[in-house]
C-alpha cells in the first residue's frame, strides 16, 4: 500500500535535508583532499539507503540505473560542456579579460588534472542525485515534468547559498545551468547526460581556476572585472542551453523505470 501524499512529502523533506547537510559538511569543516573525496564517495551508499527509507528507491531508481547508451550520454555531456566552457574562457582571453604568463609545471599539471577529474565527477554526480534524481523520483506523478524542471532549477540555485553569495548575475547563470541539467534528465529519463554536462563544465572551470586559490593550468594576470565579462559568461551559457537541443538528437533514452516514473 502506498503512503499518503502528505507522509511521502514529509519523508522526502527529511531525506533531502539529511543528504543536503551531509554534502555541505566541507563548507563548515576543513577536510583534507582524501577525506573530502571519501565523504563524497560515501554519499552514494547513504543516498541509496535514504532513498529506500523514504520510499523513492535506491540509486537505480534515483536515476543511476545503467541502460543502453548510458556511457554514451555521460561522455557526450562531458565533451559538450567541457568544449563550451573552454570556448567561453578562450573568448574572455581574446577580449582581454586576462593575460597568460605561462603554464604550471608538468608534475603540478598532472596532479591538477587528476584532482579536477575525480573531485568534479563526485561533486557533479552527488548534486545531480540529490537535486534532480531525488526530487524527480519523489514528485513524479504529483507534479508535471515542466513543474519539476522549474522546481529543481530553483532548488539548484538556492542550494548554492551554502557557499556563495547570490547576485542577480550569478542567480541567472546558475538558473541556466540548472535548467540545462534538468532538461537533460527529462529528455533521457536518467542522470547520466546531466552528470556528464555538469562534470565537463566543472572540470574545465577547475582547470581554469584551480582549487583553494592555487590557480589553474595557466598562470594568469587578471584585469579588473568589467560588467561585459559577466555578459559573456551568461551569453555562452544561454547558447549552450540552446545547443543542448541539438545534442539531444544523439543521446539515448532510458529503457528502465527512472526518476520520471510515477510510483504506486
């Protein structure tokens, strides 16, 4: 027998808060890189257990079930967003937002690439499971797909309050990203494309900006930030969102029950 809607929503809210607080521990407690990776890796069994307790199901039901073309979706998303973000930074450089003085030594470069690839995969995947998979799974059959896209986009923006000050520009930027990731879930019925998009953009961002103010792949001299730079970032993100609909032609849809399936 299914739980009453009010009980389901209560369990969803409790589960979301538990997982969200867990993911944001590093914003309040300084962790070593190894401990940080361990905490994020442990999120997946935790989300599996919380999902089952709240009636959503395990990781497969939350959008991580393998299906035909899941790896294709993941890598298409990664290449798409990494290329778009690289182009964005190239345009900023060409327009004079920063000067390049050199590159990191090879040893440091290899360490940064590895750290960016692994850490950003975990960061992206955990966020997608929580903000999109968990909410879609619980609320499918209660809200329409359009309402779920709007809700999860809003939650994605609001969830950044944990670690950044939201401005109009940053909120618009995050909103475009959240819309992109949620539409990818609606299109494919799983999280793999969304994770790939999220992962690719985050990896290039970290290669550009680095971790803990240590700098990225290039040694850059930044010029005073001007309003047009935010305009370039917003324009490139909006163009990426528009181009996503072309990417959809090459993606695969899930053949299994996914987060868009209503539960009895």
